[in-house]
């Protein structure tokens, strides 16, 4: 009998789902499952205390998403579109791409080759053009390269990758902010670079923070105003750390797994509570 369907066990916890899928998807983590939920690809039921309940359909959906990322290298945007188009859970199989979709993928690859050939031809033309035209072409090529890099980063983030490595300039370009803004974010502890040889690089989390910061900057705030979010996160983390310290001190894999699962649930509850409290205050401002 399937473990999920066993009597008295109609659902699994997020930790049990992790254990169930880890053999087929070794890189899966609780954080990745939670990230997919935050992106609207999963919507597990919750207990009154906030714990996730994964039923058979939820697990089939998650398995399909992970297979699409692993086997077909699809970004989350495409996966989300296909999930929205699927009418029943029976559509969620892990089969390879249909013939027409493989043709689209091959056409995309051919398009990339054509773009590379076009860039090479443009470079040749550039050497023959007047100085002003060469400057304009160089700028266009630089923009194209930046756009391609941003697309690659988007694809890596779409697969839940935490191995993204961006220079300060690449981070600024991908987040549509200035390098001075990146420096400000780092000075307030909102992003942190790490040394890689002689370079300082930033990961996927830094890109997410930088993009959110860009949205706030677009609303008229300054980077210094975002420091309150860092302060709040540090205080929350300190409280949660006290709750899981006894488990972490046991140093065995099972205890660490339980600690990670508990931290995940605490973070989710904290996010929901913060959202609810903030909305209450905002309603009082608008009188709604």
C-alpha cells in the first residue's frame, strides 16, 4: 500500500516529502520546496498551526515540476504556464517533451546559433564602420550581452539554483540598479559578496534582494530605508535560533533535518504573521 494512502496517514509533512523524493531528486531541499510554493507553483493545505500538508496530488505536482527542471531545463515561468494550462493531474507526467515542444526547443537553440553568427558578422561590420557608428554598435553589443547574461541568470534562478555567481556590475544590470546602489545594499548588510579569486561575486539570494530593492527604490525609498527589513530578519532569526539550538547541538543528521524543517515552518509562520499585521496597519491608514 502506498505510504500516502495508508490508514491514518492521509498526508505527509514537508520533511517527509523531502525524504520521499530525495532519491530521485538529490538536490531537493526544504527551502527549494518552499521557494516553489512562494512562486505559486505549489499550494499545499495548512494545519491550523501553519504546518504544510502534502497530499498525493501535491506530491505528483511537485515531482512533475522537479522532473521538468532536471530533464528539460525549463524555467519556472514556462513550468507555471504549463501547469496553468493542465486540466487534470493526469496531465502531469514526467515524460519527455512532446515532438512539437522539442521542435520549439531545437528552434530556440538554432536561434541562439544564428544570434551568435549575427553578432560575429556585426563585429566584422563594426571594424569597417566610421568611429561614431562603431561606438553605437559597441553599445548595442554590450546591451545584447547584458540581456543574454540576465536571461541565463533568470534560467538558473528558475531552477532553484543557489550557485549563481555575479560580479557587482552583473548584479546591478540584472537587478536594474546602479553599482552605487549595490555598494549601499552591501554597506547596510542587505547583500553580501564572497571572494572568488580576485573577484567579489554575489549569489542568487543577493539578486533576489537587489531586485526587491529596485522595486522599493522605484517607489521613492532609499536603500537606507530598507535597513529595517534586515534588522527585523536578524531579530527573528535570533529568536528562532533559540528554539532549534537543542536539536542542532545533538549533531546527528536526523536532528539537523528536524531543526531545518522547524526553521522553515517558523519562517513561514513569521512571514504570514508579518503580512497580516502589516495589512491591519495599512488598512488603518487608508480607513478601509
